[in-house]
């Protein structure tokens, strides 16, 4: 939820398919850049339990408490700044000149430079790595499937405008524009509520296991 319902990523996906010359190529490239980066970051954190010698052990309650606290803190910070996040940033118009290579890079950078995405993706990798899936035989397939599943679900909302454009082309412009404008007005509210809700959930999961 934290990663999927990230308004700014959805806004950029809509912008790319509505306001760039190579709309379809840019939209698909942006989505692929996001998918691959999420998978790579998740896989990297999946290896963390093995590196610290705790593979196949349950996630420490302290780790859950720390992750929940981080998400909760970011959510509160976003809520306090929610009224500053209602306008379209002026530099977004520069994306109109993006190429597919640039769109792929933007998709990756939005994951790597977003604290809430990194925190949530780190949590996903740690949970997969300590879920008893293992690292050999069927375990590798299971872990790979879990990483792919997480990356796909986390990118599902960004895929919507891209797939909509693939399906109906410019006929979806009015609906996508209205969605983009609504997300601009409510992006801070949406992000803050999701972060706080997930942060509290993870925090209580950790506390209950102490």
C-alpha cells in the first residue's frame, strides 16, 4: 500500500502518456524502470538476513518496531506538509522532452530517492528473506516469485494509466487529466494516511511479538 499508493509516481505516469511525444514508449519505460528497481532493492534486502546469519528466523520484533516507527514518523511529517503538496511542481513540464531511456531512469530514481518507498521495500525484502522460503532449490523459485509479486503489486497503480493508454489511447485523456488533478490536490493527504496506517500496523505487530 505504501509503495503502490504513491500519488507522485502515478502523476508522472499520467504526465508521460499525455504530454510527451513518445507517450506509449515513455510510459512503458517508466513502468519497467520502476518494476526492475523495486525488484532489485527487494532482492538486496532479502539477502540481509543471510548476511547477518539469521536466515529462516522470524523477523525480530525490534526490527518491526523500528520499521513501523520510521513509517509512522514519515507519515506524520507528510501530514504536516500536506497543504504544501497541492500544486503541480513547475519542473514537471521538463519531462515533456523525456526519451524512453530518461523515463526508465526516472522510474528507477523515484524508488531510490523516496524514503517511504525504500523503507517499505526494505521491510518487504526482510520479510521475504526471513519467511522460511530458503535460498536453494524450490526456495529460490519461491523467493523470486515473492519478489516479482511484490514488485508487480507495488507498481499496479502506476500501471493503470499506462495500460489505459495502451487500451484506448488519447480517448482516456480527459479521465486521466482529472485523476492527475485530484491526486495533486490530495497527494499529501493520501500519502500521510497510508503511511500512518501501515506504520501503526507494523508497530503493533512488533509490540505484540515482544
